[in-house]
């Protein structure tokens, strides 16, 4: 079956910008912008209405970025963002960052894609080194889906967090047992 690629738009009404994402109707979990990612993006947009500069110059890490909707949203509000995923996803993530470079630069944000396999201490250190410490905010959208990934995800969040790191997770409720185990 041939790939069916189409463009998805996500509107950020707070800054009157539209983000673009190439989705693939055929593919794995990183082929589309999932609802939990849209909800997290809208949350960041809404929170920015209350405090316009709350993301400005913040160090934001998105775990399991997929197409990077939440992380790119944060960059559009002025955050320094690292979007992370597995090695086969990072090239598409880099393309998505490039596709949205204008709203990111207009928002005075930064975005870069990096490989991060959850549970890998070797891959965690370059992230901490880039910022000389932990991120201010860790974002994760719809990352709780495979039981075998729950402990590595929790370990990664723990190893990347500082005392003041805010962790924001958006998750569609599917199989509550897995989600309860994670919490």
C-alpha cells in the first residue's frame, strides 16, 4: 500500500499562527498528530493567554515527540525546545521543524530534534549538557501505550528532571491498567 501523505494544520490563536505537519495515513505511532498532542498544544496556547511570556526562554523537552506538535507549539511561544524520539523518527521531526521555522523564529523560539531512547543514560547526558542542567518543562503526549516502555519512560523523566522541572503529560485514556501502573 502506498503512503498517503497529507498536510495537517494546527492553529495557535494566541499568536495568530498556523503550524503545519505532514501526516501519513499509513504508518506507525509517529505518522500522525494524535489527539493528546493537539490537547497539549491547545493547553500551551491557552496557558499563554493567561501569562503571555511564561514559555519565553524556557528550556522545554518533548519526549516521544512523533511529529512534534506540542514541542513546536512551545517553540512558537519563545521556548528553547529539544524534541526527542527514536532514530527512525528524528529525520521527519527535523523536517517538521523546518516546515515551521517561520512561526518558530517569529516567536523567538528554537527547536532541534534529537534521538532519545527512553532509559538510555548515554543519550540523556547530551540533553543535559546542551542546557547545562535539566529542562524547565518536560512535555509528553500519548507516550503511555506499550507496557514494556513504562519503566524506561519513568526512568527517563526522573533522570532528566530537576527539583523545579514541571512535567506536563497529556494522555488519551485507553487501557487504564497501563496508565495506572505508570502513575
